[in-house]
C-alpha cells in the first residue's frame, strides 16, 4: 500500500510527540517539516530523519510531495495556518482547539469545502479503543438514558507569560487549552448542541483564564457539568450517569486506558487498553482511513461538531473580561 506522506507545521512539544507516534502507523511517512526558522527546521529534521525542511510554513504548504499537514502551532494561528495549507491543496489535521472563535471555524470549514480537501480537528480522545467501547455500551442502552456527563481536565503548570499556555495573544487560557477536552467529551456523548450554556472563568495575572467551569443543558434537561484549569491540581476523571447505571473513565480520561461500567445490581465490567506511545497515533489511523476512502471529513470528529464546540466556547467566555486578539475586531 502507498504511504501517506505527512508534513509537520511547526516544531514544538506536541509536534515532536506526534512524529514519534507516527512510527506506530505503518503506512505513514513524515517527509517534510516547516518552521519559522531554517535552523529549527533542520534540527527537527535531523532528530526525526525528515528529508524536506523549510524556513516557512508557506514553503511547507507548497511542497508537492506532501499529502497531509499536521498543524501544531498556538491556537491563535490555527485558522490562518490551516487555511493556507488547504488553499495549497493539502489535507489538514489541525490541533485542538480547532481555532479561537466560531467565526474562524466557519472560515476554515468554508475553505475545506471550497477546495474539496480533508480537514479534521485533532481531538485525540475520540479515537481510542476505550472510547469506542464506551459509545458501544451507551448505544446498547446499558446505562439507560444519559442524564449527566461530568468531566474534569485540570493540571497545574508553571508557565512563563511568553509561553502559549496562558498568553492571550497566542490564544492561551484554560478554556481553549484544556476546556476543549471536557466540552468535546460532553458533545460526543450527547451528539447535540446545548440549548443553554453558562460559564465561569477566573482571569489571572497573565490576562487569560486560569480556570473555569461550564454547565451545558441539553434536551430534556440532560446536563454536562464540566471543569477545566491550568493552575489547579485535580483528578482528571469523567463520569457518564444514566437512568440505569454509570460509566467511569479514570485518570487521565482524555487519553483513556480504562472504562468501568456500573449497572445497578450487576457486577462491574472493566475494559482496559494499553495505549501505544503518547496515543497520538490513533487519530492518524482515522485520517488515513478517511483519505483512502475519499472522505473530506471524519464521522468521528465532523466539522459541524467542531463548529458547534467553538460556538459553545464563545458563549462560555462571553461574560468574561477578556477577548483574544483575533476576537477584538
Ligand atoms: N493533542 C494533545 O495531546 C496536545 C497536547 C499538547 C498540546 N496540544 C496542542 O498543540 C498545539 C501546540 O502546542 P505545543 O504545546 O506543542 O506548543 P509549543 O511547544 O509552544 O509549540 C508551538 C510551536 O508553534 C510555532 N509557533 C509559531 N508561532 C509561534 C509563536 N508566536 N509563539 C510560539 N510558537 C509559535 C513554533 O514552532 P516553530 O518555531 O518551528 O515555527 C512552536 O514551537 C496547541 O494547539 C495545543 O493545544 C495538543
């Protein structure tokens, strides 16, 4: 089978992990990397044995040998970088959060459809075997009707103001960086647009949200009760509560290795899975499947859902005291 040839746009922390994990995908080949500086692209290329190295993202996007580009820049650049790649005819896997605002998401999706190229948000959680099992249990009705989804994605990092994590200029803050995991999880379980959204956020010393919470209300009063933080230690678990029982995903639910099914009055069922590498490879199998089947979006992470999630995040932060630079115009 022909290999699918990847280009890597930027050379930061997750780009490194992603390239390492591609070794678990036999039909993937990394052939190009683009950085803002040639020396950085060369260093990354040497480390990962990548032949084509570019001193700009534009040059990478125009490499005729590349089939699909992984966009791993800070959130504030996702829309611009993805659009440039798609306009050069490339399929795109864009890191989470998809972008900064629903308006940007609409533009990205419009370009994907106009250029007839594949586009997917890289939300790793959805592609793990544990999640496939959890959705199977729910679809079989084993916990009855889902009424409450509770999830927590928090950690305390020691960040410098210039780093992307809490830097509002780069789309930093807990909502876009880690809130996306819990909001996307709730969206995946309910497969609905929330009817009502309330959000709380604490804007800290760097001018971005350090922690927050949201309650999402769906049809018939079903709830998503979700918390996220970049400066608070917590247990990163998720629970799905239904009318007959519940499912627990233990720490770290966003990169899941276990799910526990509790049906009232029955013995617990446990599904365990050992992930390979950092777990970034599972989403790559999905990209390859879509490309080989000629799909322009993934049924597991469809574009209308990435847009709906961005709309929800816009609503969550609407009452907060700051706007991202891309959202001020
Ligand atoms: N899926 C996951 O598990 C996961 C985990 C962590 C992060 N992420 C996501 O991946 C993306 C990147 O995160 P990261 O932690 O890898 O970030 P990072 O280490 O800061 O790397 C970001 C890279 O973007 C490029 N860049 C372009 N403009 C920049 C600017 N103005 N400031 C800083 N860097 C700039 C740089 O590459 P060059 O110098 O080569 O141009 C930089 O190395 C984010 O969307 C994040 O949410 C996903």
